[in-house]
C-alpha cells in the first residue's frame, strides 16, 4: 500500500512538468524567456509538492501504531496529540497523571473516556 501511495504522490508531482512540456510543443513557438518562466513555475510547484509528500511519508513513519506503540510515561505532549482524539488538554492530563503502571490507568484515573481509550488502546503502551 505504501508503494501505491508513493507512486501516486510522485505522479502528482510530475504532472505539472508533463503539462508544461505538452503545452509548449502544441502551441506557437515560445521565446526562451517564456519557456524559462514556465519551467521555473513548474519546478517551484514540483518542489512544494515534493516537500508535502516527504512530510506525509515522515508523519506516516513516525505516527504511533500497534507495531510501534507510544509509551505513556515518556511521550511528549506533541507526541500524545498524534493519537486519534487526543487534544492538547487531554495530552496535558495524561502527562500530569504520570507515572503509569498500565495503560488501563487512563480509564481508572478518569483521564480519558472509554470512547477515547478505545481509539488509542492499540497505539499505547507503558514501559516500566
């Protein structure tokens, strides 16, 4: 699935250059300056798209998952906020309730609701 996502992102990045090349050949001859400006614009768009793709890949690789759960005792507030349904106030409550001996203490200490806990249960852990 990651290959498909990366392929689609790469295709989206190359599309402006392809468009520029196709329109440049089918219309009246352009001056070198016009061609340079169009190429610069397409390259700028490609650069922005590539940054967005790289950021998305980075987020996907660092986001907590069942394969790589987030430790409640050491995670930063910003890391806790990457969990689904966890906002700044909830992250602050989680940090204030440390240390935890088990994940279920989030419910026992009434730090999160049962619905919130069910969304994050497979993405959190407690390391002692």
